[in-house]
C-alpha cells in the first residue's frame, strides 16, 4: 500500500485500513493516552519540522504490528517507548509508529472521539 503510486487510491486504502483497525483520534491528549493505555489504538496528529505526522500509539504491540503489516511498514520501524499512564502516573510499556509521507492516514471523521 505504501508504494502505491496513485495518491488518491493510496489515501482511500489508508483511510479504510485505519478505520478497520479500530483506531481513534481524540480532541484531548489525556483521553487518547488513556485509550492507548487500555490497549486501544490512538492516532495522534502533530507537526514535526513543519511536516504533518501521526503517532499511532498503543500498549498492544500486536495490534500495532498488524496495522503496520496491513499498510506495508516493516516491523523493525515500530518504536518502543514507555509512557506514563495519566491515571496512575506509572510508566507502562508502549509502542508507536511514526506515520508520515505515503503512510500518513488522511483525516477521517469516523475516527474522532471525545
């Protein structure tokens, strides 16, 4: 999918795969972090060096790897980073993908949660 030369077709497929994965995007960072701490897939948009990026975060490594395989990201690019659970202040094992360029998930209102 990441190598599909047609940007419109690639974006449509990324939108479908991201939705099918059960990912959620939250207006408030804390809500997203809690979702990720509970094993959900949290899609967090940000800007890095002027470029739009997404962190795709979870404590469920297997779910992240499944998503990566579906969109054509090598498993070796999955990054480990313990995160602090905002409910307990304890650090927990968590992983994330840095998504940008050809694997940047397009906006999809179906993913938005409060």
